[in-house]
C-alpha cells in the first residue's frame, strides 16, 4: 500500500521540496492532507496537482477563496489553527511532515504524536521549546520521530545499527552562512538582503537568517539533545563551509562515522519519508573528485553570539530554551523588516534571557505563557533601541 502523507506547512521550503520527492515516487506515496497559513494561491495549486483528501488554510480570511477553487475537485477544505490539529485525528494519515516554522509547530507536533502518526520532524522549535514534553509523548505513544534537518538526519543515519553502542559525542556541522569570517565591524553593516543569500542551502527566510547568525545551529544543538538523549557536553558544533559532511558521531572506541552528500534538502526529506528503505532518485550524487578539499574550523562565538546563547540556554534547561526561541523569532522578524541591525539580534535575546522568569519544571501552559510574555518583552526592547 502507498504511504499516506500529511504535509503541515506545504507552501514553505521543506513542504514544497517534500512534494517534489512525493511526485518523483508517486507509486509509493499519496498526499492525504496539505496545510498552509497564508499562501493560499500556492496551496490551491498544490491541491489541484496532488489531489489530497483535505486542505487546511490557517488564516480564516482566505477560506472562501480556497474552498471555492477546490470545490470542483471534491477536496475537503477547513480553516484555522484548530482545524490543523483536528485533521491529525484522521485514520487515513500514516506519516506527518511537520514543516511549520517556529512556535506554531509545537501543538501540531504534539497532536501528531498523540494520534500515533509517524513524525518526519523539520520543526526544530518543538523540541527546543518543549523537548521534555515532546520526548515523553513520543515514548508514551510509541510513535517514531524521524528527523528531517540534514544534520540530525545524518546523525540518525550514522546511528543505524549502533543503538546499543555508547556515543562519546556528536558534532553538528555548520556552513557558517554568508558572513563567515566577518568582523564585528563588518557585521554591523550587513543587511537582511545579504543575510538571505545563503551560499549552499535553499531555505525559508527565517531559517536562512538563523543560519547567518548561527542561531540555527544553536537550535539544532538543543534539538539533538532531545532526539538522541544526549548531555550538552556531548554536543559540539564545527564550521564546514562546503556543507558536504552533514554531521559526525564519535563512538567510545574512537571510531567516527559521518554522513556525506551534496547540500540538497530533498535527500533527508526522502530518507524520512521512505525510512527504513533507501530509494533511487534523480538527485545528483557526490563526486569527491570535485571536492578535493573539505575545510573545518571552530565557530566564532564572540562575533556570532547567538550560538553561545543557545548553549547557555541548553545548559540551564527549564524554560530557558523557550525564552531563547521566542526572543529570536521576534528579533529575526524585526531584522527582516529592517527595524533593527544584525548585531541587535543577540542583544535582544540576551536581554530577554536575563530578564524573563525562569521555571525549571514546566507544563505546556507554562511554555505557552513563557512564549507570550517573552515576545512582548522582546518587542518592548526593540522599540527602545
């Protein structure tokens, strides 16, 4: 039988590339559900092309346009964030691609696990914000989480067949983004347009800016802690500008495993959809003769302060990663709107981390309230800059 897929956030970078993978392997996969928040025009085109059972448009203002366009195609159309949660109760979903960006992905992530839907997780923020709750629900329901981020997919692949062998540490690779090697004086002048010009990867605006600030790698470090049950001391980050080595696992016998490939998100997406099988595809294979030099260096945590702040949040635990994430989301949005400078982003995050209430033991409501309060605090600080 074909595997029936729900893609939450189908109009974003991960969602559109997941549909490319599904289209190439349409004998193995069916699209059952597509959701988007605002991009209703693309959502309509996707629905007509892939003919899902159900479509959800998060912004209720666009319900009429979507429903009218898809009515002749006999596709069920719903609207609102609650509808996204409700469709995950459908018995006809085998796997959920969680491609919603940011805090908004947390509740759908938990709903997927609650409803025993295998989760292909691209929303790292779910584990950053509430890794304890997400991990516990995955264990209680026995629902697999398969990572989609290229770095976590690499670690996951390196651990296949190794689950009983102790890990010494993992090493997440980072391209360094478009500002690798920049001084603080240079970083003071960079623009949002320059930050969005990533040298290797095709990603959405928020993730691309996070890559430029190295926050993306900090969030991935926190995500890795929960995905692979690691201590912060077992997680390291290394800069690798070519993005060929996607991450490494160090074992107790001094062996090191790495997963290599060209920087193309369709590869980890396909692996998550087809796991435990590997599928042939039309993607270009790595030719090491074209990459006869692979560079590695330590990250600059002084000029790229976000990475250090992420590790501080991970060490402290509790709701501190939630505080970090909320402040970062607000700061990145302001930077993209040219309201603040590049180096203001870590200032806003550090201000929120130092002035927000710390809670060691949290439930879901605590995380939701922390997120709300920190966003307000971050916006207030931005207005004072």
